[in-house]
């Protein structure tokens, strides 16, 4: 819940309307054959281009990753993969 509040506030500061959170699956290499799996949470949304009626939000397509928005990885800020999603 703390990340959601943080992400919503940061999204507003960056000029976006947060509409969700994308979950990326990643892995860390290890000395052994098996790597460690991690999940990275990244806020998604659309640019806030209107100060008018909020019903417009319901008609906008889902947004992508919020540019400049902080992700969450292992309870610390993280950087999402560079590929454009969804592929």
C-alpha cells in the first residue's frame, strides 16, 4: 500500500494519471546454476493533458510505464527493462 501511495504521488508530480502497476519478472545470476527470481513493480499511466472533466479518463487507452517513475524491486527503487511492453 505504501508503494501505491508513493507511485500515485510521484505520477502526479511527473504530470501523469496513474492507471495501474505493471509487474516485470526478472532473474539475478548466481554462482550456481540457478538464479534468483525477482519481481519489479512499475507504475503505468497516461500524461495528464486535461484539467477538465474526469470522465475523459475512462475513455483513454491504458498507459505505458511512467517515464521517470520509480519502480520497486526488493523493497528498493528499481529500473524496469528497456524493452517496450507489451510486445
